[in-house]
């Protein structure tokens, strides 16, 4: 899949890439609509429809990922609501073997997530990801998301990585395309971000190599 000897830096997404996306899907499609319906004396279906409409309005923008934005928009304590179901936060079972292999191979490993810092903190608290990764970055510190070329410019200026020796891993096609446009040479897609779902988006990633289990490529890394 890759010549790992030529890769020095590995940039990793978090949700759906290292963590099971089930937590986030459940929160936005089940838990948050339920709490919003309770607060506003409306049906679950109406609450879900409203939230989906509002989410679509800011798709790909920093507001989409901003817990402060949604707290104000919905008048709900978003971080507190996430903590109510924190037991659903979990690593993919193949994540730690993958991260250990990268460390053993001497790669620089950096987490680059669009998640809000409060969400990142909660997930680190639950998974101890920080003990397996060299640096954790929320794109909120740059004020722009991975969907934007400006983010990649700012990130490269900060990390000083070489596009030709960098691997980027994500489960979002839009974001993978953004990284490719910026010129990152090595790109890997995760085709099964929600492990509770039987959907494997192999067809969506026809233009990229993809994995459904990192353990399939560990031997190549080492």
C-alpha cells in the first residue's frame, strides 16, 4: 500500500479514524435530539429534523464542530450531555496496535481533529490517546477546519512537515480530498468509521487506498 520507509510524519484524524464513530453518531442522531425534544416539549422526530437542518447549514465550517456554537444555538449544555453517554466513547480495537507500530517504526504521529477542545479533552480522558501520540491538535486553535486549504497551510507552518513524506488518515472523503489538493502524497481512508454499523464505504473511497482494520498493514509498517 505504501513504502513506509519514505514516510516520516503521520497525521491522524480522531473520530471514526482512531475512535469508533458510533459515539458521535449516537449523540447527534439520538441523545441530543431526545434532550432537545424534552426541553422544548416537542416530538423526537421534529427535534431531530430541526437539528439536522441546522447542522446542514454549517457543514464543514468551524461552527459545525463547535460545542459553544451548538450550546448557544440549542440552549443546551453540550459538553454535559456528551458526558451523559461517555461510556460509549471507545477506541477502535485496531487503533493501539497501529499506533504502537508507528511508534516502533520511529514515525512522528500527530492527531489533527476538527473536534472542539472540550470534546477532545473528554475523549482523551476516556481513552488515554495522549499517551500514544506525539502531539494532539484541535483545528479550533487555527480557527479553520481540515476542509479548508488555509488549515493545511497553517498546520504545515506549525509542524514543518514535508508533503512528500507525510501520510494523512481520515474517514471523510471531503477532508481526504482537501489533503490531496494541498499536496500530501500519502493518503489512507478508513472505510468503516462506525463499528456498530454494517456499512463499509469501500465504493466511496475508490480513489484512495483504504482499510477496515489497521492490523492488516502493521507488518508493512514494521
